C-alpha cells in the first residue's frame, strides 16, 4: 500500500540528513520534493500545495528546538500533518436507534455490496448486532444474488423483493421486517451505475429521504485516484453523506484518494477495504495510516489483529503442552491457521516498522503455508503426535500424498523439531519467562 509514496518521502527527508539546522533554503528544497511525491501519488493539486505550505510554516516555526535533527523534525511534522489531512482521529459510526439504519451509496463496481457484507460481519461479531441486509438494486438480479451469497457466508439474513421495482418501498418494507423480526441494524445496499447519472442520484436521494438513515456511507474504489475524489464531491453535494469507505486499498493504489478526499469533501474516511474476503475490513485510523505511509509500520493494528485471534484457553493449553514437550504437528497446524486468519502475509509483515520498505520487491506468497498444511494433512494421526516415527518410507509416502518432495518434508520435520526445542528452552529458561508472549 502506498509503497511509492513512502519511498519518495523517505528520499525527500534524506535531503535534510547532513544539515545541522532547518533553514528557509533546505526546507524549501525538501518540500519541493515532498510536493512532487504527493502529486505523483495522485494527490489533489490544491491539497498538496496547502499541505507543504503548512509543513513549511511549522518547520520554520520550530527551529528553536536545536536538539532535534532537521530530518527527524521534518518526519515528525509531515507525519502529524498527514494524519491531520486524513482527519486526525478515527471517526465513529452512529448506531443509535433500533433498528439503526445504514445506507450505502457509490458507483457500480466500487465495492458497495462487498462492503455491505463486511460491515454486517464486523458489527455482528464485534458489537453483537443482529443485522438485516437489504438488496435495493432493482435493475440487476445478479446484484441481489451476490448479496444473498454474502449474507449466507456470514450468517446474516437478506431482504429482497424480486417483483418490486421501487427501491424506496423495498427499503421501507425491510425496516418493517427488521422491527418484526428483532433485527437491530438494517444495512441498505443500493444500485450503482458505471458513472454519475441523474436517475441514480434521484433514486438514492429518494431512498435517503424516505428511510432517514443514521449513516449514509459513500463507497469508493481507492484505485481510481482523483476520479474517486471527484465522484465523492458529486455524491456529497447531492447526498450530504456522513463518511467515506475506501475499498481496494490492498491493491496497487498510489494513495491520492486516501490523502485528498477528507479535505476536498470535508467528510471522514470511516472504513478501508483491504481484500475480497468478508473479514478484510479495517476501521480507518488517520494516525496509523500516516505511520504506514512514512514506513513507520503499524504495530497497533497488528497487535489488534493478533488480539482478535488470541484465545486465552488455547494459549494456556499450548503453554502446558510445550512445557511437557508435547507440542506436536496438530498444534503446529492450529498455529498456522490462526496466523492465516490474521490476513494477507505481505500486508501483515508490512505493518512491522521498517519491514514494509524492505519487502517492496519481494513477493510473499500467500500460499506459503499451503504445502506445509498439505504435508501435515498427509500424516497419519500417529505421525502428527509422534514425529519420531517418521522414517524414510513414511516421509516418501507423505511427500507423494501431499504433492511435495521428500526434501520439503525433511525440511518441515527439521524446522518443527527446532521450533519445539526452542519453545522448550524458552519456557524452561527462567520462572519469569515461563509465560508465552501475551497480548493483554
Ligand atoms: P458494487 O458494484 O459496488 O456492489 O461492487 P462489488 O461489491 O460487487 O465489488 C466489485 C469487485 O471488487 C468485486 O470483485 C469485489 O470482490 C471487489 N472488491 C470489493 N472490495 C474489495 C477490496 O477491498 N479489495 C479487493 N481487492 N477487491 C475488492
């Protein structure tokens, strides 16, 4: 995410590396470079100019602090300004009322339907909500079907009326249905078009007026850069939406939309989509995003994801098994599955400070665990619990069964033994070191 921008900004700061103090001249030079980096990342021209003007003013104003190196001072100021450009603090979503109602808007293909599913999933699992999804696209039966499939995946009901041609009626009926069935959250997915069009605008405005949602969210594809910003502007003029959802941030987006939208439409980015799966959704935190843009990593989000997967019981069970040297291939498999649940590997690694840049040209195969899993799945229950029995012929059988080679099987068994030894050493070291690293 935003790799080019991160690299370019890093280079701009290097211009200040050898300098003893901040001066008009070296600041101007650095900021010229920063502005170019922002423009190349497709940041709105006015936004980029205003950004560098503010940074310049702050940098020159803080010159008295001679104990801080100019390059560090500049990184700090740019960081804080980036965060403030994106809205400062994370914006809340209004879930008052019963049911609370959320209306989706955006162009076709922006990721509206996918986000509808993701949001329902997030609010159901994290806030204990009982959502009802509403399919209001009366033009594309496939869109209704898509929402139904997503609803089934996340175990959330979907309201649709195949014979009705009135999205307003469908939405109103859905709210009645939610009240009857006790759903405390209604998320209304609407029809989009490939480009802004008057009929679409009238339709969504009519739905909004009729259902009076707590939140109207505008969903936009981050990959479309400045177009995303222009579309946001038009939707906002008509709908006065409450917040923006930026999707496809997992792709090769340059960052322009994320950095410009807030200051152009004056509405916060509330969520970002980072993949096609139902759990690939993050609440947007401007400060953490600024950290990531500047290659400072995002340890807070990483720890949060780990916490979500952390299971106290499981950790205790594992700790006991390690202490007794009983850690086996079944435990190994469980651990791999937990890591996989945390998300895309390259994205996870890039949240570690300093690692993102190093990974830029390295391809981390998200299927890295696949052959390991296949090998373990090809073992008999006895072999998984007692790897000591793995002789040559058993290893050959496992390699054939898992579609790997005997070398790969040997490597995994060796790695497993080493991990086991290391874990045993860690837990046996000192009384204070007896605990597994805890996230709480
Ligand atoms: P809609 O027409 O606005 O409802 O858009 P869809 O929800 O159908 O999404 C269009 C395409 O974008 C689908 O193929 C989705 O799987 C994909 N998509 C949606 N959100 C994301 C995301 O955050 N990341 C990625 N990589 N793809 C996404």
